[in-house]
C-alpha cells in the first residue's frame, strides 16, 4: 500500500490531513499497522482533550505488543473515530481510509512533518 500524496507524515508513523477550517484528521500509516500486527485494542484521547505534537495521546495494542500513539500536531480533540475503538481490526484493514483515529482543532501549524515521498524513503530506507 502506497502512502497517499495528500497527507503529511511524522517520524512516529502517524499521518495528518491538511487542515479544513482549522481541523486536521490523524491516523497511523499502513507501515505502522503492518509492523504492529493484528490490532486488538485502541485507546484514543477524548473529545475536549488537548494533545501536543510529539507527545503520547493514546495506545494501540496488537497481538505482538502495546505501542504508544503520538500526536503529530497540537490542539484540541474535536472528534474521535468510535468505529476503530469498537473494531480495532479496521486500523489494519484501512489505515488511510475509514480507520482515521481522531480530529484536532489545530492550535498551531504542524512542523517537522514529511511528504509522502520523504516518508516512503524513511520506511524503505
């Protein structure tokens, strides 16, 4: 699965959409989902929580391990995807589509993110 060109990527393997009305959508990459294996539990921040770029904001648990979820941007959580909480396997099946994790009202412009090509080089490196 290739990395969609319209997204930005973090070194921690999260993706971020361009902001619409100041809100960006966040998820994890296919590379991260594949590395984790079958995801069985997703813990996300709650609506109203403040997240900080580069800081832990949740957890993904797979049959292999537990991995921290890092936010690639700072701001207030305005929506969470309850579908992935109810059915964590969606993260493996469609990491760039229906399995987005949460939406953030940005408090500042995200910095230090990579393009799809840069992220592909990092993960294929």
